């Protein structure tokens, strides 16, 4: 499909730079494809009213790490140069893939000292060697320390990697370490938050418990590739960056049981949905699964798992807008986004949410 089919005009003032307080006060656009009145304007706190006892919410429990590193590149015969690196996938105890800037000037064998001018760690820096260089500024960094020591060092010198549409307008601060994290975040490794989950609070969880809605957790470590623009003109020519995920045996069995008794699976976020689709067989049975997924969902895809999707509002021409268009229909989602823009919904990571019901084949 042509990429420009997924384009739309978004006024700058619709981009949220901070979340609302409390979190469940965010607006919620309910989208029911095929109905005479397909859109309903509500709030996230109203979510329990759209669910039934026996339904199951599926959350991504990944935890965002401060993966934005600033450093100085050193090379024999050349002076130091400022370098920025956003870690996006761990390859080993001492190795991370990262997107580096300025990417064209970095070479294999370069040494980079991170942490200068910021928080001190390991005598003021965290050192790494550029081990491999890929496309689009992607590099593999081999750090001088590994395992838990490396984790502590990254936490000390790193910054929360705010999305570009926020980072271009303000610096990250202490509030972001709290705001850009779900309350149930547990498994460290993401460099971007599963943002639909940012709306949940203990108060909302209590209301869902009273309704009899189950909660289950999967893990997909969201990578910085989620922010990369689609540069191809056609979806057939776009290649997704892979992300590491896991669906545990108990979760898979519980979700299969939900479907068997007629309950609905409600994915909180596109990351949860992509992971379940990666773990599902053709008949929709969800299996325990672990590994890297680069699943790319566009209109025409046959969903096997989720009945409902809760997600934030996404960028034009993004793979995530393509996914929601596959879930609820392209024309429906183009109209939904136009409605959201005209009625003042806030977009992107710190913005409002939508509750999408799946379009019937």
C-alpha cells in the first residue's frame, strides 16, 4: 500500500508535552467500526464501563531505562567529538545496539566516553568501543563493563529518551522519570514507554477488579526504532526494526482460557498486540514465546488474538497508524483522527487515548 494513504495534517498545538493529572483523566475516544455513530467521547476513567466480567486486559510490563547517552568520541589522530547514542536493543551482557549521531562520522573501532558533563560514574565516564556499524546510524557498542555493573552505569549517566516530538521542544527532567513509566513497569530494557499503559492508576485498577476484568502481563522491550520515520513509498518496501519480547506459559494459558469461555482479549498498547500476534498460531491459540519480533501489521492483516485495542494517537505515516488502520479500518481511523483533531484531543506519548473495537472481516 502507498505510504501517503496514512498521512494526515496534525496541528502543532495538538502534541502533548506533559501528561494530564490524574492519569485516568485523559480523554478516551471510543471507536466502533460499522456503527451509525462510530465515535464516542469519554475519559480513560470510564474504561470499566466498556468491559465485561471475564474480559482480560493485556499489559506490557517493560520498564524504560535512561537509554539516552551523551559522550565524546576518541580516535587515534583525531580530536574528540560530541556523540549522542540511543540504546535500543541489548545483544549481550556488555553489548547494545544503538542509534548514534552524527552517524556518518562514526567508524568501527572508535572509542566513546559517555557521561562527561553529566552524572559522574566510574570516574566520570562509561566507555565503549564501536564494534559494528549498520544502516541509518545504527551501531553496536561493546562496553568496558557488563551485566549489573553496566546497568548501574547506564542508570547513572543516561537520560530518559523522550520521543523526538517532545525532546525537540524541551529538556527531559525529573518528572519524566516518573511520568514516562507505567505504574506496573517491571522488566528493564525498553527505551520507549508502552504509552497506552501510562493512563493506568491504582484507582483504575481497583475499578477494573470490581468489574471482574482480568489483568495479564507480557514483555516487549520497545526500541527507539518505533520513532523512526517510514522512508519507503510503499509498505512492501519498509523493514521493521526488531524488538525482544516474551509471553510466559501461564499468561498464554490464561488468555487461551479467556477466549475459550467467550471473554474478550483487550490489548493495552500496540506493543502488547504485536507481541500476542507474534506468539499466536493460525487458529488463534497463543503459545509461550520468546525472541525478537519485527512483525509489521498493515491493512489486510488477519488478527488472531485481540478483540479490542486501547492505544494513544500516533504519528502520520507511522507503522503504528498503519496497525490501528488494519485493526479498525483505514477509512474509520482517518475519520477518527480527524474527529480527534477537531475536538481537541492531545496526541502522542503524553496524549489522550482511544479504545478501538476490531473491524469485522
